[in-house]
C-alpha cells in the first residue's frame, strides 16, 4: 500500500502533456523586468540605477530584513529603468528593467556541467551562501530558504523532506529535473541536510512518475541516509503538511510550522538551486518553467531566465492557441490567471498553462445545497461552505475561530462544489482580512 | 362539601398568595431602573436601525445619549438636525447642529472612459475581487462595478447604472449613514457637505499613478498636474500622490477648477450650463459632464 495523507483530497485529471520533453534553454529575450518582490517577506531594496552595467549574477536588489533575500540580474546588459510593472500577482510591482547585451557572467560563477560532490563548508557557511544566492522555495511559495533552514530557538529539525511530488496537473518541471539533474539534486539534498544538522532525508515522489522514482532510487542506492518514498497520486499531496503526514505520519498542529514536528520540507528545484549556489557559486537567476495546454503545439519544459516576459515562452511553445480561455501562471488548481502576457517570469513561476475556454470558464454560481462535499475534500479539515458565508457576511472573528488561517488555498473545495460556488475566492478574502486583523492585534500588544 | 375539597382550596390558595407576595418583592428588588428618557428618545428616533450613528441600533443610541453630558459626539444622520433638537429638548441639553452630508462616488471611470483590459471570471463581489487582483481595467484604484455598495445601502439610495458600470447616489434618499463608505474596498465614497440645490464639485478620481500611466488607463483620470490647486481662490484643493482633493468645507462652488482641469477629472453637478462669451474665445467648458448627467 502506498503512503498518502488521510484527510480529504481530490483527483483532477493529470494531463502531464510535457512529461516526456527534455528541458530546453529558452533563448535570451531583448529585455527583462526583474521584480524586487519575488518572495515572501520584505521586498528587496534596489541597489542599481538607470544606466548601470550589469552581468549575470550581479546583485541588483538586497535583502531588506530577516525574512527577505537578494535579487540578482539574470542577464548582462544595461539597466533601462526602475519602474512599476504588472506581474502575475495581478498588481503592479517595482521592477528593474534591463536591456540585454550579450551573456557575460560575474566572475567566480562556474558555468560548466562538471558535477562537484564535496565541500568543506560548514552548516553556517552553507546557509550564508544560500542567502547570498537569493534562494527561495521553488515549489511556488517562494519562502526564503535560508530562513527555513534556521529553526527558531527551542525547535530542532529531525528529518528533511524533499518534495518531488508535483501534484498540480499539467506541471512537469520537477519531474524533468529529477530525471535530468538527479546527481545534482542528491548533492543539494546533502547540503540541505548538513545545513540543518539532520542525518535523515526522504524524497517524496508521486507514483505517476515511475521513471523518476526508479532513477532517484538508483542514485540514492549508496546513500543510507536518503530514502525515496513513492506516494499515492492524490491532490494536494505536494502540500507540505500533507507530505509530512504521508511520509512521517505526524500532523502539524493548527497554526504551527512543520518545524514543530521536526520536519523541514524543500522542493527538488530548491535542492538543485542550492547545489548550484553552493558548489557553482551560481545565484538563482533561472528556473524550469512548463509551458503547456491541450491545444498548445509544443508543450515544453523551458529553462528560463528570471524576468523574461511570458510572451517569449508562449511563442517558443508554438504560439497562443485560438481556443485559449485563460493564461495561468502556475497550475490549474492554485495558479493565477494573467491579465496580460507582458508579465515577467519570476522565481515562483512553475508553469504557464494555456487552458482551453471550455475547461476554464466558470459556470453560474448557485446556492449552497449543504451536500458537504467541500468538507469531505478539504485536506486541512476545514468547512469551506461556512468560511465562504462568513466572508460574505463579514464575520471575521468567527472566521478566525473556524481556522480560516489554516487554509492552504489548494482549491479542492472550489473544484468539487456541485453548485459552482467560488469558495476559494471568498476564503482568500477571509484570510486576507483576518491576517490584517491579527497583525494589527500583534502590533498593539 | 367534603373536607378534602376545603383543604385543597385552602392549601392551593395559600401557596398562590405566598408565591405572589414573594414574586412581588423579588420583582421590586431586582427591578432594572431605566431612565424613562431612553424610551422617550427612542420614540423620537427614526427606527431605521442602520448603524449610521456608530451604535448598534436606535435603542443603543438612545442609551448613549442619556449617558453623555453633551451631544457634540452624537448625531443621527437619518433623523438629522430636527431629530437631534428634539432629543436635546428631552435631555435639557444644547442641540448641536451638524451640516448635512451626502455620499459622493469619487470615480468617473465609466465603460466609455476606462476601457476593460481583461474579463473577471470570479465571484462578482467588490470585496472579493479587490483582494484577488487589480481589476478589469488598467486603473487599480477605480470602481469595480459589482455593487457591494448597492447591496449594503438600507435607504435605497444607490443604484447601479448598467450603461456606465458605476453606482449612482440618489441625493434625495441618501442620509449619509456611511455604510457605502465602509463597504467599498477601494475607498471611493466620501461623505461630503451637502450644498444648496444639491450642487457638488469634487475630483472624481482616486488614481495615484503618475500622470501618463493614469491617463493611459482612463480618459478622465486625475493626472496630478496641479492646475486646479493653483487656480483655486479659496485654497480648498490639495495634491497628494499625483491626486487632487477638494475640501468640501472650504469649497465655495466657484467652478474655476472645473474650467482648468485638462482631463475633466473634476466634476460639477446640478449647475446651470456656462454662458459662452461671444466676444472672447469661448471659455472651455469642462471636458467632464455638467448638470445632472454623470456619464
């Protein structure tokens, strides 16, 4: 019996159209717009100005607090302007716009493909390199990795979980990384283990990627501290709390972080980025983005420089199909629909999905019939129908009592509702409002 | 007459009388002494229970009135000055007269002026949409048009104009209770001083983007040029973050700012049309609307 998480979950169609396509490098664009807020926490502070010459890897914005990180130029060229640019969040954000000239890299960055396995650096030094390289969680949450690797006082990590689950339909970037950069991911895993001070790591992979499971198992055959755990295919297995439950059997308490049960979860992409940062001195300036959709001519996995406009990716995949309803940054469950293709790819862009109109257009909302399906599928054990009504009626304190802040925004509730109710939209409103109330309360005390 | 019957009647009657006496004394001892003026004030109030006064209903407001020494912080927007005078009379206090106010929507981004750049497929609620992204147009500050304000108005004073995509305030019905101000996630409503003949002059824009960006999203946006600030003879206009604001307490309705505004962001309502002088070059009529039209 395959391990899985017990509560809730849904089974959307997998549509892993690009699973067989090897990662290709996307040619450099003419301009890149690199936002200074690509991570959870304080936006980075810009340290360049118009006219400055930059190379690949030049720091263009610096970490501005504990929960913040550095931003590097992903291209070589000249800074054209610092401007507000529309990004995938649906709001305009400050970004450094660079016009591309050539492809010169900063000195010290090793651009070769040679595998480097050993390092003499200790845990602190590894963590420092991770911060310097601007590494954030590449699963999509973009939490600064060096912060995740520094447990709060009183809490210790016992196990490192590497998230190779990729439960979102359509997305295959993690899958391809596991097949093509296997050795590098294993080295990255060991670096993360060293940084955390743990001697146990488990790599979780959903069972719909048998080739990746086999390959990862082969490469860890001589690593007694690292095991590969195949998992039952169920959305959202890739959620960190669901992964912890499935692999360790432990449940993260409401409102607490995974470190509370001794676990730290990192995406395989993050492990790969850590390898490149520590062993190759390469900061986070590019990532694998899946460009996909049922009508897309060439569903692909592209290695894209941060700041590249999405228009370039769509063109590389054969252009936007006629029947496209929405262009989604991310997957169909948790992604955000874009209002324009002129948004830049950021550290958190896992995929661009050109979804057909008939699949993406929502139907008319109908009254709640109290069927309870949403409660059934919620992986966090919440009552989505109730949380939606509370947001509609502005009952924020009651919403907080009913644990709205525990919602991981996976979308299983909206996916399953027979009355087409936009449950997640209202729950997100609730989370935002309650979050503000909580922060106001904390700052008063 | 059997002895049982007599005993029954006597015992039950005694229990009844004793209970009645106990109940009477208990009710007297635990009686809640309420100031009779609370009832009187509640009679004088309009019983709308709208919360516009800031209290939980008319009775709560009546209790607050009795509890305070003076009425300067208390005002019922529905009852207005007449009602407050009556309440002052009941309490033997001085009535505080407040200038009546009316709600004004500070956005003129109609479908015509502010083209849509995308279609929103989420829940048609302003609060929800505002928390998700910057909206269906290029202006992240403007009215979303899903009508949260219309839903919340207790006085039937707000209606959605489906042609323009903006809500319209009925000046006759609006009591300035403030419900729409709270409901709008973009902070577009303002309670402005009510002027004679319902005349209004206000900047119908909340866009804080730089001029070029603002104008690109909406034809009648405030571009922050500052001409109105210079023109105003009463120093009623201030500029902050590329956006002008007219203080309704200082404004004397001279209309000079309306004439100089290059985009028509400043709106004048319920004025007669301007006279065009034939000997001079015609005074530029505001690019925005005048009289009662708002689109």
